[in-house]
């Protein structure tokens, strides 16, 4: 935790703890990791909603070779990546569209 924000991280015996960062938001949380640790998915706090007095979540994916890629809110208000397949090729999550409807999704990497 640096500057008062929560960071996602990856750990290996060889490299120890590697900070992925807050991904440009206030906080980031890793929610799924592939079996070999090369792909991580999660969420970070995106835009602040003053009416609800909370943050909208945005999804991200991290790979050792490509670093962090922000997926944002997937053209809606809020999105999360919840889990990833053991081989790191497919992840699942949920999002809320601009009308406030909730959906589940599955995406191929």
C-alpha cells in the first residue's frame, strides 16, 4: 500500500511480491489468477458516484508479458472480472450497463 491506496500484487517464490499497482484508480484488487500465475484479473475503483457515494468498479487484466490492461466498465457504468480459467485463456465477470441492468459475461483472451 503506497499513498493510502490498496494495490493488487503477484507473488512467486523466485521473485517475491511484485506490485501491480492501483491501476490508476484509488485501489485495485486481484480476484483471479491462472494456475501458472502468468495471467491475473481483477477490479479497480474507477469513477466516483456522488449519488451512491461509492466508486464504480472497472475491470483489468495483467499478464507478465503485457503488463496491466484496463478494460474499464465495458461500455457500461461498472464492471468486474471475477475469475479466470486455470489455463489463463478465459475470464468471467459481471457488469452494469448504462441503464443500471446487471449482466454476467465470459471473455476469451
